């Protein structure tokens, strides 16, 4: 095991390897997010495919990472499951987090807990979001 981790560490230390690693991690996280939402909502691949007007094979390919998932595809899949995706970023060197609300209002991402977690990354559409300090500024900007 130590040999594998040493090899992995060498790969991610260079810019190209780090870039590829982060791309793969993001793709994995996106597919895992959709899979968990499907499980939580009790939706099968066949049902999800029907909801987005695609084939079951297409959904399977996207969830296995065989098709490049675009942000539009991620949004469509989440919407078909009743969720909206929120984006956040973490700087691994400083551990600082950036989390964005939607253009049409604040969201839970990073605002309630002071940190970003996987569970905070999606929320059911239409769910109540408790008010927070930045909400007034968000409304003034709109």
C-alpha cells in the first residue's frame, strides 16, 4: 500500500498530474452526488432516463464516467431528481472555502455551518433556507 501512495504522491506533485487528479475527483464527486440523490429519492436509472428524455444506457454511461458530464447535464440530472446543485471550492493549501449561492437567492452551502460538506452540496428545490447575515446584501444586489 505504501508503494501505491508514494507513486500517487509523485504524480500529483507535478502540475499535470494534479490537474488530472482534480478533474477525476470532480467527475467522481458529481456522479456520486447524482447516485446518492437517486438512492435518497428512490429513483432508478430507468426512471431518471425517462425524466430527462434519454436512454437508460445514457444515464449508465454518465454515472460510470464513460460520458463527459457537463454542468448542463449535472443540472438536468439534479433537477430531474428535485435538487439544485450548489458550487463550492476549497484551496488545499490554505483550507479556505468559497461557496456560492444561486443568482436568485441565498443557499445553505457554507452559510449555515461555516464549512462546506458533501451533504450541503445539494438541497431539495423549494426548501426553506433560514435567513443569514448576507441575505440582505443578496437581495439588494438583485
